[in-house]
């Protein structure tokens, strides 16, 4: 599926903020709006924290000033033209904690007034630059394994260990799990046991425990390895332990209060610190998130994630599952991968034909390439006849999906072409930057290839005037 990726960057400039909206288009990038002044009022927004609809509407009005609203409308129009979802990356000035502390997950679409984070049409995630030089290319789908750790140390407030373990297990389903909960002979969720379990390279870590920011420093209430007076584990020690791992998990789900910060501080919390050491995706919780919200979120979240590895889509679907009664805006996702994928599905390599044989590329009923190695073509073809079974329903469904995919791509590239042609008309050929002519050339090349592919499948495709002119 083709997805339109937008990045909204907000930075501090003097006494205010400015916003830039960029789009990653097929074959090129486009800056839709740049340096748009914003008037944000964090103190005023705090008065609406218990009213997420009011908060979201107020924040939306502050962010989507006229130039940015117009740019958003153009981008959404291009996405809707091709029925493509939109991936919105929120890149905030990493030095401005007050900016990160805003409830961006309540942001609403300025065109429809619907929450951006509660539907798969727009997939919202935050981005923080990491010091890690690790490759950001999604790896092939790994052998999925998970470490599920739930800590309930003596002397701390009660934790529903069976409920949290069960909720995570329900979503992870048949994925092998190494459970650390100190029950039925299993290891306890100490820091040492956690790091030991992760050294085996498990791609997923789910950790549930109490957490808090104390005088700006994060702490986690993990189990204690040694008997004696209990001491919470410093968040810095937990982050450092994961940073030292040779193979860091692809995903950390931190079900801990204030793991994603509070309305006053975010960047010192454990969640964003994990993102900064290079964890591919970190899902953490704001404020004092209710336990029942976490238990309701986990099964649909993990279940959706297992489908395709697209974590921002999985979280959007899980938020929608929570409904209006639950504080769906409190889970916060930090995501490094631009395409939202934690892994990619492997495409089987074509088999090599034996000498003197015939290899066929594609399904037999939609042959794309036939390679003949040796022998006489007349002998290979032989007499005319019908061999084998007719195309199965599954094969026909697969071809229908391919056709639909190409048709959507055609719409996207035609939308891109119209965008660049509009820029050329406004600027004139003598003043348009090289990226405009290059974008037009690339879009027309893609359009021709897609039309050829569709016609090769027997699909009639209309030639539009702009396609080749």
C-alpha cells in the first residue's frame, strides 16, 4: 500500500515558534510550507487537560494557521485522490521541553475536525533524533519473540500482574514469550533479569511497572535483586542497560506512569530517552494512565502489529478500539523509521531454472516472462492444448489486488504531476527550479510504466492529456 508521508517540524525562533510541512512524494520531496509563525500557549492549554476535545481544538487552532492549513489541505487532497493513508511525523525542537510536553496526540484534522491519532487514515508518531548510527532500514521479518516483564515489588502500590501479563499475551498470541513476573517459578522483573533476557535478541520488550518523575529524574519500580530496603531503579540506569546491548529490541512498550512524561516535562522521561539511544519504536504512557486503559490497549495493539509490522497503524487502530471513554491520547509513540515499519516482509527470490529448462516469472495465468534455456523452441511449445487447472480464486484475488495497487499508484503519480505542472505554470519555465522539471519527468516516467503494466494485465487505461505532453 502506498502511503503519503508528511513531516511537521516545529522549532523555536526567538520568542516564538515556526512550522514547516514537507511531503515525501513518489520520486521527489516537496516543501509545502516553510517558516510559518506559530503562537503556542502551553500555560493556557494546561487548563484544558481534563477536556481533551477542547484541548485538541485549541491546539489545532494554534498550529494550523492559514498558510499551514492550506498546505495541509493540498497534501490531504493528494492523498485522498489516490485513497492513500497519510503518515504524519511530528519533529519537535529537541531543546524545547515545553513543546514536547503538549498533548500533540489530541491534535485534530483542521479540515474534518476529527482526531488525527484515532484513525488509520492519518498515522501520527513523534520523532526524536538519536545518537545511534544503526541502520534504519527495516530488517526482514524476524523470528518474533517477546520479553514480557511485570514488576510488583513489595511496599509499592499494587500492580495487576495477571491482568497485564494476560493482556500482553492475548495480543502477542503465539509469539514465544519469556515472562518475568516472579510467579510460578518464573524469574522476577529485576534489571539484571531484564537485560539477561534481552541479550538473546528478542525484538519486543513489554515492561509494566510503576514509574514517576521525581524532581525531573525518572524512576522505575522494578523488582529488587537483593533483600533489604527497597530502592526504585533510576531511569538512567535502565536506559544505559539497554544501550549496552549488542542487539537492542526493535520495540519497547513501557506501561509505566509518566514513562512519556507529564504536562511539564517530557524529554527527561524514560520513553524519549530510549528513543534517543536508537530503539526503533518506543510506546510509553503519559501522566498517571489508568491500568484498565493499558489492559484494554494491549491486545488490539499487539494483534494489529503482528499483521505487518506497521506500528503507527497498529497504534491508531488500538486507540480507536479504546473508544471515547478511555484516555486514548495518553499513549505516545516515538518512531525512528520513516516508513513506520519495524520489519519488512521478505519477497521470495526467483528460482533458477535447470539447464535446458523453462522458467516462468509470475503466476501461470498472468505470465510476465518466460526464459528458455537450451533446446528447440518448437519442441518446447509442442501442439496447442490446455494443461493444468484454471486460475484459482486465490490467484484471481491476488491479481485483483495487484491491479488495485497499480491503479492507486497511477492516481498518486498523476496527482504529483499536477502539483509540479501547477508550480511550473505559476513560476514560468525560466524561473522554475530544476526540481520542478525533474519532478515532471519522473512522474511521467512512472505513469508510463504503470499504464504499461496495467495494459499487460488486460486492463483498459485512459490516456490523459498531461501524461505525456
